[in-house]
C-alpha cells in the first residue's frame, strides 16, 4: 500500500508541475549583432555626434563606425551608394541630396559606412504542458534595431541618414487542436 501511495504522490506531483503553466521550463533565445553599441540609445547617440562637413573617418572610428575593427559595420563603394539611394531609374540624380550627388560624381573618392546593430530576444510563455505537447505555443519577441548610412567624400562626412525601431514587441500564438498528432501527420505525409 505504501508503494502505491508513493507512486500516486509522485505522479500527482509531476502532473501538477506539467499543468501548472510554469513557463520557466520553456526555451528562449537571444540574438545580438556584435557592434560598438549595446543599446539603441548608444547607437543613436553615436550617430547624433556625427557632424556633416566636419566629422572625418578617424572621428567615425572613435564613435564605433569602423568597418575594419567593429563587427557588423560595412564599408560601401559609390556603386553601393547608388543602389541605396537610386534603387530604380525613375529616381534621377538631381533628386538626391547634394552630399549623395557629390559622392556619386566623385566615384573613387567616395565611400559609405553602414552600421546595422540589432538585438532580438525570443521567449516562450504560457502553459508548459500545452506547449510541450504541441497543443498551444505562445511566444514573445522583443528588441531593437538601428541602421545608419554615413556617406564620405575625401574622408569627410557629406551625408548621413538613419532608420530603425527603438523598441519592438510581438506576441504570437500557435494552436494545434490535434497536439502531437498534428506533427506526426506532417511527418507521415512527407
């Protein structure tokens, strides 16, 4: 009788843990591009320090925009600048900013620096048992991303532009009414 009681308590405890909704047993992951900046604010502050007509390449490297020493920072040619600012023939050179136009006309004396730091964290939450048995998976994705393009002619900044998402947050829910059978069905049909 004592063995049966212990087994019942053990099974009950396992079921209680599984069906309690404990999300800490669910997987999570983080993706971060390695750059000079750890946050959106740091990247934006470095970008804001760039002064058109005064900041040179050496100053850019001190701010973290160094394609030779900082991961995930690219050096672009004038041909790349054309692809970015004139993606189709309907955009004429006369419609571009003077700094970009000058860059394209200078050709070999022109280049750009592109930085694209980002951070993404994905975690699952909700009922652990429903998640593990593939009935219901709930996810949350959060993070930030920043993209800057800095155009230089003769090693001096002539144009800069940035875009990005200071904060993003997405929630997703995937329901499988058949639970683990649904995955088996896909396996059998393939």
